[in-house]
C-alpha cells in the first residue's frame, strides 16, 4: 500500500489568524495539484510561535469546534484528503494545549495529539498545559502517530508510538534557524531507530526574534531522505510505501531483539 503526502511549508503571518486561514486555503489548493492523499500543515500556523504569542495565548485559543477546525474539516471534505492539521492553541475547560488533529477525507476528527514536551527555553510552558497521551491510530494510511516540534528530541515519545505499532509518524514544527542539522539528524535518527516513516512539516519565514528554515522532510524507515524542501514557501511531496516498513523490520529485527526486561524502569522517572 502506498500513498502521497504533501507538507505545506507555509510562511505564517504573525498573530493574524484570519489572514493565515486565507493563505493556508490558497496553499491547500496548490497542494491539491499534486493529488496527495494527506496534507500536513506546520505548528502554530494560525499565529506563529513566540514568547509574545505565548504571553497573550488566551486571545488566540480556540475550541475544537472553533473557526480553525471548521476550515480544516471543510477542506478535508471538499478535497477528499486526510489532514494532519498542524497545531493551534486548543482551549478545553481551564487548559490550553498546543494541539494537532488528524482529520479524515470526510472531514471527521479521527484523533488529536496535545504537545507533550513544551519548549521552556521560549516560555511555551507558560502558555500551554502539557499533553500526556501518546495515541496511535490505525487508518488506511497505516498506523500513525504525531509529534510536535521539540518532541523530536525525546526518544521516549517516538519509541512509544513505534512499540504501539506506528508505521508513519507525522511531525508539525516551527523549528528555527540555525538548527537545521539538529532537525535533519534527529528526524533521521527517529526514522532509523524506530524503522518507520517520518513526515515532518516545518514553516518558513519569520516571527518576532526567529527565522525558520523550512526543509520539510519525508524520511523512509531506512533513514533515506525521500523528499526535502528548501527554505522557500512551498509544497513538499513524497510517496510513502508501507511495505518498506515491513521489509526493513524483517531485515534488522530490532523489535524482537529489544530487551525491555533489562531496561531500568527508574530511568523513565529520573529527572536531573
Ligand atoms: N517549536 C518548538 O518546539 C521549538 C523547538 C526548538 O526550537 C528546538 O530546538 O527543539
């Protein structure tokens, strides 16, 4: 089974959700020229990502039933494609999360992932509550999991997804300059160590004190780069061939060679 992904490495108008909705709509139309099965948007694509956004996050937070999900669900149904929604500030009761949704081609919500690791170096933890669930979803795209930007530095999350059966991990990001070597190296490592596809969408452009390099990536379970963007606003496409996952896992049987009974439990709870 194979399918096409399209990562929209969008330039985000800083703190202008309505303008970003309009612009993303144009880019989705452009992405559809490639006839993808799934479209991926970047992290915090309604506002941009900065300390200043975080300090006034309640202005931008929306419910799951709010305008951003309405447009995303309408695009999914209109074009008949899956969406990895990119993230936006999702309010639920007293909490606000940095949330990404998986939307099916009828516009239904299949699942959501609330960013677990918040980037305290930029005060992200002041705005958002940490997510604590690590779901995977069996879909016609294979079994999928999701990560958001800083999450790629934490092997525990991708490994949990892999052990739960993930064949494809989608990543939505606002990963800034000058860290393109971290981005590519970490993502290739996550693909190789978990023997799964990684589809990672990063924004381009600037917000407050940061600039963003794009370089959205599709990486196969052998760690080979199937597609990579440059630093311009663009749609990056690649083919996912799920039989590659089974082939690589058969060639090097890491999952059956794991020794979980020997891995110390306390390492999971250890904090420095
Ligand atoms: N949006 C983010 O999570 C930023 C993460 C980041 O910059 C990093 O170096 O990691």
